[in-house]
C-alpha cells in the first residue's frame, strides 16, 4: 500500500509563494502529480514530475508553478507563486501509474491539505 | 487544451438501480480516460483506468466503456456506499483534465 501525505501552510497571504511538500512511502510507478479542488468545485490538475525528472505543468498555471523531487527524503515539492484568493483550495498529491505509454492514472492519493489565501 | 464534459451533472437514484454516467472529450483521446469516486471530505478514489480496466479492490458492479470521444461509467446495482461524486479524467497528450463531476444522491 503506497501512502502519501501533504504538508505546508494552511494560510497564505495574497502575492506570497506557497510551498507544499508531498512525502510518500515509496518511489514507484511513473511519478507524482499535484491536483487541487476549490471548495465545492471540480478537480484541477496542476503538475506532474516523472522519476526521470521530466516535468509537466498545467498550461494555464505554468508560469507560477515549479515541481521538484528529493529522492533522499522521499519527497516531492510544489511551489506556486503570486497566490490569490481564487487559489484557495484543497491541494492533493497523487501517485501516478500507467498501463501502457500515455495511459496515466492517479492510483493513490494523499488526504489533501486545505490552503486558504487571505490577508 | 482537451476539455471533458460529463452528463448528467447530478442524478437521484435508489439502491439497486443501474446508473450510467457519460463523459465526452473535445477531441479523440483513444482510451486515455479514467474514473474516480469522491465522497465528502475525502480524497478521490480511482475506480477505472484506461477506459475499462477495473482498479484492484474496486467492486465488479463498476464498469467502464468507450473510446475516442465518448465514455461511460456504469454502476450495475447501486449500493448505499456508492452515493458520491464521480469525475472522469483524460491523460491524452501528457496533460490532464478532469470533468466537472456527477453527483449521485439518494432518491
């Protein structure tokens, strides 16, 4: 059973940079993704890092996002700059696997962490 | 960007009902389509990947079908624990988008 846990601030001020850490029990599959969900709304994919260090970002948020990994600590870190109240959401990290090339899916999820953006 | 839509946005059903949820992509995505279940306050749970493969541990009353632009999630006999919101997600072209969700509640 693969486990993931998100950690980071619960409250950030507008214009600040958010840094979230995902600690996972093992490096397996193809990588780790970050997904967020504003209260009462749909899921939104943010970024994915593959174990070969390739990275993918949501086109609409690419300029604000950076995803990195620290294999020595079993961690994946997401930073998002210039936070705004509309970024208030629960942020999830998720283990990513694939059946065949391109058939990616998020098979294990962290519990999520609610981040509120407010002055 | 590839967009995905779901229908209906919500539905009311009874225990034992057969439930069908549809997901449509804005362009062909082959079979790069996954389904998740989410209960209030919980993380999403993977049900179906690659359009029709059942995730380990998921009951066989859940099934998925489709390819190209049109996909379906079917619950053959709705159980009390199935009342939840369901999301589809595409992974074509290495970027991922989720559908808006379908809420299944008790009639």
